[in-house]
């Protein structure tokens, strides 16, 4: 079941001039940052993307571990990262996909001379063909 808000513990690993981050409960959910601010921003981004991918794939999203249950090494720090998914899902739903199409050369010349916005014409045509009135 999809939730609107997720909160997961994130581990920050301080190495020289960089901070690596990972989420112990989510395999492969990793990122990094040049400083703490950058690392927190990237942690939120990667958490949204990872959870969205799991939702889309129908994967079971595990319950988060308790922060106090994490066993950390000396240069490790843990923090809770909260993400609100509805705006991220909406952004992904409205993501544009590039399509390649073929039209006769003479039609391309005429359309370019008329200043046609090919993408808009295709979108309008598809909506009309599919009887879509919204969006």
C-alpha cells in the first residue's frame, strides 16, 4: 500500500571531503554529498526515487528500522529522512517522453515554415484520437 509520507533512517559516512549515504532498510538506496546540506538533499531525492520505483514495481516496502537500533562506526551518523510522495508522483506522471516519428519531407518543410510546434500538435492529436479531454 502506498503511503503519502515515508520516514526512514539514513546513515551518513564521513570520508575525507565527501559524505556517502545509504538507507539500511532499502537495498541499493545510496547517494553522496559534498557536505551535510548536500547529503541531506541528495538523501531525500534518492529516497523518493527509490520508493517510487518500488511502488511502480509492486515491491513490498519494508517498515523502517528504529534509529536507536542502528549500530554505527565512529565516522558514521544516522538521521531520519522524511519524504512526502504526492508531489513527486505527480511530477513523474507528467514527465515527458521523447518520441521519434517520420513524416514526408514536403510536410516537414510546410510545417516548419508555418512555425508548427510538432510536440503540441502530436499531443493534441493523440488526445483527440484517444478521446481524452483532461490534462
